[in-house]
C-alpha cells in the first residue's frame, strides 16, 4: 500500500511516479513529488519507481508576487 497525501493507493510492482499519478486520476501537472525523503522532478517521473509502503507527497507549483 502507498500513502499519497491522505489517500491509500494499492501498490503495484514497477509502478512509476507517472503511473501512480495516472492511477489517482490527477489532472494537475505536478512539477515535483516527494517519495519518503527523496524529491523527484517531473523529467524523472517515468524512470523512478515507487516502493511498497512509501509516503508520497504531490507538490504543486506555487506562484506569488
């Protein structure tokens, strides 16, 4: 099981960050996620797999002025 923010998501072997975001049905284009204590940027989403039991935080782009 993977915990994404406050949701529980079933873990699958070889699940990439991209696959996880698609499984969540997220339409927002996240630039960064944090898996446990590792920060992963969007160019790496297709290569990085999410381990079973991971805590994942979806980090949106925030702009201010």
